[in-house]
C-alpha cells in the first residue's frame, strides 16, 4: 500500500542514520512504501528493520511491505524538547500498533484519540523523508 506523501518545507531537524542495510527502508519511505524485515526462519517481522532476527537470532531476513495502518496505542505532547526540535514545539509523539502486530514510535500529526485508526504518512522534507502518523476515519 502506498502511503500519502506530504511535502514539508525545510530540512529534517535530526536526519536518520543511513546505511547499506537501511537503504531499502528509506528508499521505500521516500516513495510512500513502509517496509521492514521478516525472519525467514520464524516468520516474525521486526521494527525497526534488523539484519538479525531479535526473536530467534537467524540472519535470514526478507524485506516485506507493511500496510502502514494501525491504531494509536498512546501519545503525549512534548512542550520542552531538545534544542534541535525547538522550532517544532509543541509536538505530539505516540506509539502505534500496526495491523501486522508491530508497535512503533512516531510523531503524531493531529489530535487522534487513543485506539483510533491511524495511517502512516511520508513527510517529504527538502533533504529526505521521515514518517509520521495521522488519524483516519473507520
């Protein structure tokens, strides 16, 4: 499933570290695809993507596409954060339970209520993408 892409002015406050391993993830995010790794041995996905399964320690993993949909488990508003994020204060962060059973931490763009359906969206900054969550009806 392709996630909505929101053009966002400026540069990311804290760009993620890129590596040869994480390149498929960030390339996917840039085009609206949310991906992670799944273990070929035990079939369990993990997030963030990992080259070794944290469940059974196998090094046989495959990249899979995720739906990018889930429910907001928890959230809070950050009023005093690190200096690098000062221009964004206050901002909301939360924990999302994805439909595939993964739990991720992400920025929350709106006033989504707990247990409300959310979708991941791509924030397309001038220097690269990030992802965030926003509420959806249904």
